[in-house]
């Protein structure tokens, strides 16, 4: 089954159903990877903040 899809350039293209499904899966995978990366960055920042907090506490002693 074919579908008509509009892209960003406002031209109409024909895509096979499989291509649309694969493109959708790739977008979902990319979003999941981005979410995981953002979570990892947040964990790194929080650990770094804790370490900096520990160092400043040690200097005050």
C-alpha cells in the first residue's frame, strides 16, 4: 500500500508503507537515544555537583 506524504519542502512524495514504518522506527529510536543521553548528562551533572559540594565542605573544615 502506498501513502502520500508531505515533506518540509511542501512537495508530495509517494512512500511505501514499509518505508514510513521504518522511518517512524528510526525517529523513535533517535528520540529514545536522545532521552537516554539527556538522562546520562543529568546524572553526570548531579554527581559532579555532589563532588564539588563535597570538596567545598572539605575546604571549610
